[in-house]
C-alpha cells in the first residue's frame, strides 16, 4: 500500500461524517529540515510533525510523531478550505499553512498542487478572512464560503463564519 493511501486511510477517523479527502500530505514546522545535515537531533526534537488532509470542507491538521510521522497521534485543528498552500518549489518547500516555518517535502508537492487546483485559481494566495459584522469580502467566484476562520477579535483562536455573518461559535 502506497504512503498516500495509508495517509488517506489514517485520517478518515478524524473527519466529519460525509467529508471527502481531496488530497493528503505531510508537513513539519520548526527548524529547517536542512539542519539535519548538521545534526539530525535538531530536526528530530525541534520540529513538530503533521498530516494535513485537504477535504471538500476544510484542511484537517493532525499531529504526528517524530519517529513515525505517517501515523496521526490526534487532532490539531481545522483550517479554512479557502487557504492556498502553494506555490511550492525546492526539496523542502516553505509554506505558511501552519505558521511561518512550515516545510513540505517535494514528495508531496503534487498533492498540494491538487489541493490548490480544487480552488480553481479563483482566489489569491493566503487566507480569506471575513470582516466582523459584515458579509465578508467577495471572492472572484462569489461570497466567502461558510467555515472556520481566524477570529479577528481573539488572535490565536478560530470562529465560525456561516457564509453571511460571524456566529458565536469559537474554538
């Protein structure tokens, strides 16, 4: 069984009922993986490992272990599906999906391209962020879709946008 198939199978228990995986890839945060050439201990213990599933509703981010990064240890967070991950280039591409120091190996670049392609090139790179008390910015295809977005009132938390207004649901 191929790694992508294993990852897709392993993320299924963490998805909402009826949610479909469109792409799945592994990512890590922390020091640059290139430091492994100096000492693998820096990367092994200084980095955090994740499995990211791009579904039809959101990005589902799962924590993974340093010794077996292909097995999820638990749920980390949901990110809005309107987030673009790429473009990526190089062996260890840098993205801002999980923070300023997110690295994705070249092995998963086609998976990221597939996840971004679903957005149809209609949105710019970055996160669509609705404004408090408004219907949100209009994307090229129409209104901002319903989903979890960074809460502008409480940095570091997320708030649900129902497609027309903010709800009181926060995480």
